[in-house]
């Protein structure tokens, strides 16, 4: 008779086991904030469809101190979200060019962040002008 | 040197299936020198303090991949980790996470070996050649496409770093997907269409959520997260290209 009795450890609270996992969960949790802001924008679109009074009311809500505080929090979370997004971008592509040369992961991340920043600035200017 | 050797506390998670219901911590005090690895610390325990302690080891130089264990909570090779780095606080040594414990620091590897057999981990020549036709030639650039991924020593540290494997052991896992990519990315190989069937499956690359810890813990500088995630692109391309090309693509 076999004396084997393999013991399987629990995965409860696995994400607290290592600081790397905590950072990973934070990165994933930022998606919830993206959903929250999408709902804010969706409410704006619905109000716009309902007419000028509803749209003005939505704009007034956006200008309240609570809303501004929420937007500051959302902005900070979005910055982390963007940074974490581009940080894993090098993992999603071949870093070895057909010539056999290696691309540096940091270069890919920096290029992604720069492109995102330029697009945002361009969009902001296009809306303001 | 006449100095008394320093002493360090090593807490080992023990499990003796014939007597323990669950793993228990046991404390040992080990004299050590600056050049002693954690593996040597365990060997001291086995030789001098408690001969019943079980652990796997072989080469002592980070090439056989036998002595993977959790050291200070992180997946590491016992032979490549030094006791001096944990002085004076001491260290905790546990069997590799996410694998069933057989005894003390020995884990069950049947699942890993079983999957290893399914990925066709060898070259299947793209075209048959006779001896007279000579060897299969490859340029340095073609070699670079897979060289990094061929450094895997099957130590399974990346599996202990992968919560997705811990939560669902059906996942093929980082190391084997990196090894699979090593053969698929080889210009001489002709079996990538078969291997891609494993990649496409939910237990293939799609179980990965890009935690990325696998690449951090690899003792040989392999980047399994890169192999897995670039194959998500390949798998998605294959899915969409079948509408254009009737047989899809190989990669």
C-alpha cells in the first residue's frame, strides 16, 4: 500500500502572500475605476439626449467639490493604470527583431507612455481650440 | 580563520505524511560561512541535526533545477541563494508553492512532467534531409529568436510564482509555454501547428492574466511572461486569419 498522502495548501488570501501580487491586484483593481468613469461619461450622454436642462444639471453636478475630488482620485488612478498598462506592454510582443537584435523592454514602455501623453495633449488641445 | 562561525536560524516547513495531518514549522540553528548556500544549510541539518529531513538536490550549481523551494516566501533555487543574505534575521524555507507536498520540501511533479510530455519538447524537422544533404543551417538571427527560451532548466520556480496555476492546475503554466515557444520559434522546426492547439486552449495561454512574476523569479533569465503573452497575439491572429486563409497560419 502506498504511504503517499500529498498535502495541498490553501490558496486563500494568496494575493497578500507577496508584495508583487499586491501590486498586481492594485493594477487589476484600477479597471473598476475605469468602469466608474465610463459610467460618469455615459450619464452625460444620457443627459445630453434628454435635452439642455438635463445636460446643464449634469454639468452642475460635475462642478461640485465632491465631483472634483472624485475626478482628482480618478486621474491619479488612471495615471497608475496607464503606467502599469505600458509596463506590461513589452511582455505582449516579441522583443527580438527579425535581424536578431533585442529591443529593450524599458524602451517599449517609454515609447508607449510618450505616445499616450502626446495623444492626450493633442486631444485636449483639439477640444480646447 | 579561527573565528567562530556565525549561526543562523532556519525555519523549515515539515510534512511527514505518516505522522503529520498538516505541515508544521520546525526551527533549526545552523553555523554558516559566507560561501554557504541555503542548500548547504539544509544539508548541514540533514547530516548533523535531523537525518529525516527530505529535500531534492543534485548539481549544486543552478543547472539541474532540483532544489527549487520557497525561501523567505519567494521561489528560489536553494543552491543559488546564500545564507549570508538572511543574516541575522534568519529565513523560512517551504516547499515550492502551488504543488502538492509529498514530504518536507519535496513536492509532487507528476502534473508538470505529464504536461511536459504533451508539448512535443523536441525539434520535429521541417523537412526531411538525408545525411548527404548535411546539417540544418540556421543564421545567428534565427538562433536569437529562441535562444533565451532554451535556457529553461525545468525548476518550476515560475509555477510557484504563478497564482493562476495555483488557482487552477489545469493551466499549462509559464515554464512549459515558454519551452513550447522555444521550439515554435525555431526556424528548423515543423510542428508548430500541433503545438498551437495547446496554445489556443483555455488551459493554454488564455489562462494567463499577465501577473508577470514568473519572469522575475526565473533563475536562468528566461522571460516566460513574454513567451505566453506574445502567443496570445499569435493565437488571436490565428483565430481571425482562418476567415481569410482557409487553413489559418502556423503561428
